[in-house]
């Protein structure tokens, strides 16, 4: 990888690619691709698998003329980054896996996805901000950063019900990526908010230790949406890693 390698940013659930605005600016002058997954940001819903999401990203890379990129995925974006690497390892120069986990859902997690998908189809997505924002944001952000809380609520409010339902089904069906960790040969940064309760630092540590060239950065005062909660620290960690990895 050299300093002209583009960066592909993969967004969290139930947000969209605009969550990456600050980091896209921070990595300039590198080229950036931040696609919406199918069913988000006005893009039509597609097949309900994360592999299909990864294939959509690969097509977007093709369309943009990007052969190989540093792939940054946060939470669901991280799940998709694992699938993308499994499908096309040669197109990944390095990985930043933020606030995510390698493992699959357990039975209780799958049941919750089923209920939430049914609720989204039945009622739309208005209930989601109240139901999800407390877990998406760390306690420091909920206490001290009302603008970030409002920003995340607004992003969640944009989500489309069918897109949400299919993403939930896709995450419910995702395979365990833990066996893939040993096959990842590119540099990996596992980045996590210290106050992330959905995918806590122990999960990031598992990723950093499971790959051949991994490192861990824990961001103080940030929860699950670490790039929105601590944008400067997140971008600084990203910048340091990009410099180090090439
Ligand atoms: C996300 O932030 O993308 C979600 O919390 C992921 C998940 O529900 O597993």
C-alpha cells in the first residue's frame, strides 16, 4: 500500500454513508469511496445477505475504477468488510475494523433481529431512535454531547423500513468470521470506543490478536459509534495507521 491507496468506508446499522463525512475529509488527499449499502441512503433494498452487501461494494469499487483499497468498516460495516475480504482478499490493502466483532449472533441475538425486522415492516422505523440510540452511544456522549445525540437520531430517522428489515436479516444470517482471522494477511487496526457496550473492547482485542498483523486502539469517552462520538481521535488513529501501513 502506498499513500495514494484509496479508502473505502462501510457504514453502521441503521445509519448510512454520511456518517463518514468527517473521516472522508481527514484522509484527504486520498481518494474516498463511501457507498450506502442496499436499502440505505436512498439505494434500493437487495438480497438480505452481507455477502450481497460486499458484492455491491465490490461493484461500486469497479465502477469507481478502484482495484484495491484500505477498507474501513464500523460495526455492520465491519461484518461486511470481513465478507468482502473473504470474497476478494486481493482487493484489500489493509483493514480498519471499528466497533465490530468477528463472531456471529447467538440465538437470543437472532431472535431479537427477527422481532425487530417484523416490527420495522409492521410499523416503519419511527420507534428505532428511542430503541437503539441509548445502546449506540456511550454514556459520555449521552451525557455531554447533545449535538451528537441529535445527529445520530436524525441519521436513524432516515432509515427505510424494508432496508432495515433486510439488513437485520442479513446480520442474523451472517457466518462466524472468527476462522477467517488467521487468513487475513494485511495490516489490521481494531478500533473501539472504550464505552462500547454492543461490541466491547474485548471483541476488538480478539480481532487484533487473531490476525497476523493486528493492533488495537481504544478511544476514551466514546461508545459504539466511535467515529461520530470522538471524530478527532478516530481520525487521528486512522491517520497514524495509514501512515504506518504505508
Ligand atoms: C451497527 O452499529 O452496525 C449494529 O449495532 C450492528 C449490529 O446490530 O450487530
